[in-house]
């Protein structure tokens, strides 16, 4: 596991959405609709504590349920509300403006934008890899549905931390 002090020099945090920043209110694996979510405050508090020099948070999420189960415009409203809340929360708890943005892949197809491919991270390719980090829940651990978050970070050449390991730091 990464020592918390190492995180001081990180400038960009890529973070997964489902079961990382948010969980369902219903307790179901998948949300019943776009309002079935709650923000994990403990994750935001840990971001404030662990990343004193953070500039950007980039939410990166595979959303294969669009358009079969979720209207894309409804999802965009949801993700913009999460971005806004996170940006205000981080500003209020750090005294700094930390830009929060999101990218998502609404496809199941194996395309460059879908994790574990690195398309959602490529706009930061000119940054030093040592300044970038990714946190997610698809880590390939026993019981995980996938290792796509971890593989995405490895494919891009950056450090990765499982969300539960991050919360224990």
C-alpha cells in the first residue's frame, strides 16, 4: 500500500464514480434511477486530508447502462450535480479551488474511451506521471467485478490505489 506522505506531490486525481465516490441509497448493486445515489463523504474527507497540492479531480467512469437503462441527459444532470458538490466541498474544506470534471464512456464496446483503455486519461498525457494517481473499486481483488480501474492506471503508467485501501491510509 502507498504511504500517505507520498501523495503530497500528486496534482491530478482520476477517480471512479460508482462505489468509489458514490453508492446507491437503495443498497442495490445498480441504481434504480438517476436519483438513487449518495456521495461518500468519507472519500471527500480523505481526499482533502491526503492531497494537499491537488489541482484537478477527474471523475472517470464506464457507464454501459446508457442508453439502455438510463437517459443520457438525466445522467449528465446527475454527474454535473456531483461535480458541483465536490468542487464546493473541496473548496470549503481546503480553502483552494480544485477543479472537478468528469468523463464517461456510455458504451460496452471495446473502444479507447472505455476503461481499462486510457482514452479518458489522455488529455493529461503531457503531465509528469509522478503527479497523477487513480483511485477506484475495480481492482481485481477477490470479490471485485473487474480490474478495469487498476488496469487503466497501469496502462497509462500511473499509480493506482483501491478505494478501500485509500480510506484506510
